[in-house]
């Protein structure tokens, strides 16, 4: 987990027969980017990529005529396999906000608890009881 900056995660969805530039096996994957400031602060879904199965790098999905040729040859599917980010992905991707929310709730409840346990201060509606001496 990074302290500052951006990290990228690649998750394979399905293997394909298409090979990479160095003849490595590929899979269709989805890519997410997480931005960190001490803890994850923001996560984005970057969509589909072609990931190397043996290493953590990717190629962009081919477009246009190149994609049509790969589909026609059977190296890639005609439709992309579906994927969905889980609730846990989002919870971890925005972790710093959850931490700040928890700290705010804790501080608020602590203040309420202290006020409820504080001794009551009794004040007299007439005054402090001082009576000046008569002359």
C-alpha cells in the first residue's frame, strides 16, 4: 500500500489466445487506480486492458480494424466479459474518508458523553445571595 501517490491494480477476467509483443500469454483484465494520502483517498475504474498473465503490466485494448481482426481470428471474444467492482473494493478505495468519518463520530460521541456526565451547575434566579449591609 502506497503512502502517497497512485497505485494501479490489474485483475484478470478471462484468458485469451492472443499473445503479447514478447510472445507472453495475455488475459482480458480490468484496471483500477487508487490514489493515496497516508491511506487510500480515491479509486477509479479504468476499464478493460490486456494484462500479461505472468507479469504485472498491460496493453491497451485494440481498437477499430485491429480489434475486428483479432475477433475474426478467434484470438479475442466478440464481446467483453462483464465485471463489477465489489463493495469491498470501494470501501478500501475510499478508506481515508471512512477513517475521517469514524474520528468525527468518535469526537462527537465523546463530547456528548462528557456533557452528560458533567455535574449540573445550579444558579439562583435571584442572584448570588449577597445582601449589602444596611446603613
